[in-house]
């Protein structure tokens, strides 16, 4: 990971930590979970345990994924 990338990922990680605190204060548990997952991924990238590419999603393909309507409960 280049020094510039390391600096950027460190910034993202810091912001994710702050956003997680805000979400926790608002009791937005799903947001807290997602933000903490992203925080962990940023830490993994910085620690060399992830290249940041293993979980990439092709956004164009994902946007065209068919979604089934929710069934009745």
C-alpha cells in the first residue's frame, strides 16, 4: 500500500469511527454494525491483511440485479 493510500485509508478509518459514535448515540444499530465492519476492513487494509479488492462489488452489475418483491407475512 502506497504512503498516499495509507494516508487516505487512515482518514477513512478515522471518519468511520466518528460516524459509528454518532450512529450509536442515535441507537441506529444497523448503521453501527455496517460502519464498524467498514472500520475493521480499513484496519485490515492498513495492517496488510486485506488488499481492499477482495470485497469489491461491480456497482453496475449490482444495480441491475433482479430483486424479488417481498412476500406477505
